[in-house]
C-alpha cells in the first residue's frame, strides 16, 4: 500500500498524522486509509478552516512524498492544470532545423515531451514510485467544464494529450480534492472519489490541535481559547454569525494571544483581536455584545 509500516493500518495512520501535528478523527483516517488502499481520489468537503488542505500537507510529510498543489479558481483552463507547450523553445528549434529537415520532420520533432511545460496534473502522473500527493484545492471554485476535464484523471489516473497520446500514471498519486461547497459538484466527479465531510472538531480534538500547533501557549490559555471558540459555534450564539471560526482561526488566535503576552481571556483582548476570528465586519459587530455571556463559567 504505502510501503510504510506505520501507515498500513488505520490506527497506525492516525498516530503517524498526529506525529506531524494533524489530529484526524477515526472516520477521516479510515477514508484516507481506504483512498490509499483502493487507489481512489478522496473528496473532502466542509467549511473553510476545518483542516482539509492541511490534511494533504500532513500526508505528504507522513508518506515522504512530494506535495503538488493545484489551486482552482473561476475560469481556470486545462493548460494551467495539465501542460502547455514551450513555444519559445519550439520556435528556436524550428528555425535551426529549417535548413536540414522537412516540414513533417520538424513538426514531429517540436511536439516531443522535452518541449512540454508540465503543470501539477501531469507532474503527479509522472512522479516516480511511490508517487506524489496531489492536492486539487477548492475545486468548487472552478467551473463545470473544468470538472469534466478532470474526469479522465480521476477515473483512470491518465490524461490525453493530442500530440502525444494517452499518458498513464507511473505510480498512482494520492489525490485529495477539497471543496468549501460554494456550489454543488458534478455527480460524475463525486462518483469517481471517496467522500468525507469535515465538520468543526469536538472540543477535545481542537484542544489537542491547538496545543500541538502552539506549544508556547499556556495550558490555561489554550483551554480558554478552545472553550470560547467552541461556544461561538454552538447555540444560541452561532446563528448570529455568517460563518463560525474554523480550526485555522483558533490556531492563529492562540498565536496572536501568545504574541500579546496574554495570560487569560478578557473582553478587552477579545475585542482587540476579533479580526482574527471573524473576517466580516458584521460578525465582529455581532460578537461584541455577546462577550459577557460567552465568558461566563460553564455550568457544572
């Protein structure tokens, strides 16, 4: 499977990920394990900041594989994901060969692999064993024609280049697709992938994440940060916000509080740093009247 004994079981994979600072719940570790065992792409959906992108980075570290990242956006074209021809080099070759070669010979020569500029998909297919980790990030930002283009890669780990034919994977890449679900993905994409929804973590797991990512924070401060953010995401507070803070915001907030030499949370420091938790003015404004209630001790 992976070639690494510590990742040849779900428990082993979970511990290996923890070793690089990623605390995966068992259902997520199971999905990753099956993606590796079955050599299938894994589609991760969830709110921004819940650890989808970080999982791909952690897997690359654990498996000792190169990480290739394809950042998707609206209007993305195939050539930006797969390949394009080095037209400058082709033109130079054509000029040099004009005196000694026929037009047909020149055409065959300029459409050779050495003139390809390889983009992430092609790089992933041509990475030697054990293969690469390919992150197709925020695929929901791309448009439907780009999704259709991905189907051959996702289903067969191969791509077709008109001038060169079909290029198959040297070693199956571990492919992670992420989506913030800004729109529904095509069913054809979903059928070719294993699927996992990532929700906000339970408090104990988030506490472990913040501790591992911000070891310089005191135990008291880490506990207060995770308790406060957890309460923000729960009722009756969550309905007041357009988007609740993710794990990424919890970690960044803890780092900021350490930088400010904060020993304990209070309304003043929360107001001063609210822009780390929320990225919308309306959410920051909604937070401030709630601070006293959010800081109340929890009932025993």
